[in-house]
C-alpha cells in the first residue's frame, strides 16, 4: 500500500525492512543506529547511524526535526 506521507512503494518498504533486519542481525546490541519510522503507516523509511555518520533512506517527520548522523 502506498502512503501519502512517506511515499514508499511496496518494493522500497521491503528493501528498507530487509536493511533493518540485516542491521539487527549484525549490530543488534549497538545503540549507535536506529530506524526511522513513518508516523502514518509504520513502515521503516530509513536508518541513521550516529557513530559512522550516515543516513540511508528518508525521514518523514519533516523539515525542522533534527536527525543527527
């Protein structure tokens, strides 16, 4: 299902979920990373890693809401 907030396609939502699953498997006890979740549909829209300073995907909370990386 397409969400008007995050605008993820089903294929993109599947890709993001698989990325989070991989992160949980390889770095499950590491608090430096976290998933970004769409507030409307609950799908994973991105991953932020504060230690390594990278972001994969998007943050649907909107401009002005800080997401460190």
